[in-house]
C-alpha cells in the first residue's frame, strides 16, 4: 500500500487510495468522467462521506441532477448516513436543480464564499455537464470553471471533484480544455464479460504527483464504490490449522465461506466440478486459492483425497500446500494419494501412487484399488481431483475424455466429489466436460485482477483476492455489480 503523503488527500474509499498512489492531489481539481450509471455519484458521495467521518473534513455537494431527498435516501440504503454528518455540521447539500443561466454564476459565487467560511476541504460538482447546460453559452461554463474553481482549489485548498457525463456510445471524455486544467482524471467504465456479466473498470488518465503503475483497475458498486487493487500474493504470518466447514445438507462445503455463498451452499454431493482457467496468466497460486480449501476441507474432516495432478504440479508442491494448512504427516499418509507417473528415483511414500502411464486401464485399476482402501478405512465420501491436461497428455484426448466421463458417473453413484481442472490450451474440451458437470467455474484475469464466475450455476463476476487472516490462504471474493 502506498503511504499517503503531505500533498495527497486520502479518499477513504476502499481500494481507491491504493490505486491512485495514496489518494487525490490535495487542493486539486479532479475530473470524474463516465457514461450514465457508471458510479460517478457513488464515488463522489464516498469521497465526501469518508472525508467527514474518517478525516473530519467538511464537504459540500453541489447537485444539478438529484434532489437532496433522493440523494439522502439512496445513500442511506448504502449505509452512508448523510443526515447525520449534515447535523454535525460536516456536510452541506446545495440543490441547483432549477437554477439557470446568470443565476448559476451567482449561486456558485455564493458557494465558493461558503467554501471559505464553512471551511470545506472537499467539494463535488455533480455534474459539470449539467452545469454547462444551465448556461446559454457553453464557454460561460468554462469561464466559471477557470476563474472560480481555480480559486477554490488553489487558494482555499479545497479538493474538488468535477463530474463529467460522457454520453452513451462515447468512449472519450472530449470536453475540450477541462482535461488540461485538471490535476487528475478518472474515467469510469462499464462493460460486459461473457454472457452479459457486468464488469467495471476505472482508468486513471492523469494524476498529478503520483506514479501510476496500473492505469486500469476493476471496481464494484456493491455496497457503494470500491476499487479493487491488483491481485497481491500475501504471506501467512502465523500459520494455523485449517478449520473445516461441515457439509450443508446435500452440499459439500468448498472449504471457503465466500465460495460457498457464491455457489448457494457449496458443491452438490456426487457432483463433478469443472474449473477452467480461462487466461494463461492466471498463476498457480491464484487458482489454488479456489481449489485447495476444498482439498483441505476433505482431509481435515478425515476424508480421503486422490489427486491426479495437472502438468507442472509435482507432488512436493501438493504436500507443501497441504502442510501449509496445518495437516500432519499421519493424516497425509492415511488420507492423501497423489498419482505420479513413474520415473527413476521417484521416492516411496504412502501418499504416492506410482502410475506407469502406458495404458490407462492399468493405471486406473491401481487408482480404484487405492480408492477402495481409503473408503474402507474412512467410511467417508472421497474427493477425486484430476488435471485434465495431464490426463490428455498421458493417455490421449479420446481416452481421457471417456475416462473422466465414466469416472464422473462413478463419483455420482458413490456420492463423492470430482474436481476437474482445465488449463489454457485445452479449452476445446471444456464444452464437453461442462455439459455433464454440475458446477462449472471459470477463473480469468482482467488488468491486475483475478476474476471468478460460475457458468453453472450462473453467477455474477467476483474479484478474487488472497486472505491470510486465518493463518492459511483463503479466497476473498467481492461481487462486481
Ligand atoms: N443504493 C444503491 N444500492 C445498490 N446499487 C446502487 C445504489 N445506488 C446506485 N446503485 C447502482 O449504481 C449505479 C450507478 O450509480 P451512480 O448513481 O453513482 O452512477 P452515475 O454515474 O452517477 O449515474 P448518472 O450519470 O446517471 O448520474 C446504479 O445504476 C445502480 O446500479
Ligand atoms: Mg450521478
């Protein structure tokens, strides 16, 4: 996280200070631009509200678009109590809905005097576009902008957000000169990702005094405006043992409360779960956040897990992950089985199942035997995990697909759980596998963020972050709306 510096003003909005390199230029003029409904008002409201509540800075909201009642009501539904900060003398709402022409300059003059007297440190004009329309000549609005706003910002040190409406269909801001006088420009966008899921990104086009490493970041309007900083891998400082989550009725918990909630309970018992990595730059750690809690959740409840790893994942990484969640040698020896293609020097261990990789039927027979042993020992459902890429590379695509399909039927019959991982380069098989899987998740990336969504059951998009607060890694999912 970037430290706030003397010439920065922290917005107090989740994630926004991180992605802007510590906040907004203090006493600066910042343009917030975007199409209708992209979150301009929510961002500005968060800026004023958190300014008042977290930093004791007074704010003024000048509205050309929304009545005070509508604004207060909408903000209250998001948990921002503007009545309260108004009562405490930290906030003023200026209604300019019906003010036109000359009167605008007069009212603005008055506001600016007020900024000085009230001691406002934050000002929002929502919107400059509507204000400009109140004038007969557009250049009048520009004159106002220059003469008055520059006084507010530069002389009074009041940081000002100027909202600029970008009409639908237009992707550039295209104001004319405002961009040049502004100290910062943030452009809010709304797009769609596969099948109409909403994805939002903010682009920092300009920000005085801050190096911006990621020009674009994902944000969400869930519960107000929140920016999502690029994915960050975190260390587990005080490792502790994974705390299992019991089954919920007909569902196995995924091991992650966030994933369970996203899926409406977890993974159905007896189901096949297809997890497709839809972007080659999703890292191993990133998709392991989605997979490992489920593996831990089986093992920590005394249930077996049989893993046929994906290419490039050797058994020592699997062991490290399992031990990282505090599982002991005895549990591992009893419950975990990793199928490894034989090579010279492959060590002997209870958790290693040696496969010759010559014929599928030979290796499969071995796995079935291992499965039977663990089932007899535990009398519990089992987790089966397969990296489809490795299966295809070893036995060929036809054989691999029919093997997965047959195994899925067996898993259903036993009431176990089957997790199938598909990596980039093997997408052609996901349609086939997706057709018989009860759950189909995709993990992808956009800018610095990792995204997860359900194709089956259909879910909105979620941004994936790494949470290590429990002493082991967990996926933290934030819905994007
Ligand atoms: N109280 C709320 N609860 C949940 N979602 C909300 C709430 N208020 C707004 N939203 C969502 O945020 C979206 C846009 O919010 P916002 O009003 O900040 O956009 P805007 O860019 O100011 O739009 P406009 O150009 O129309 O003024 C809405 O379309 C809605 O989806
Ligand atoms: Mg608005």
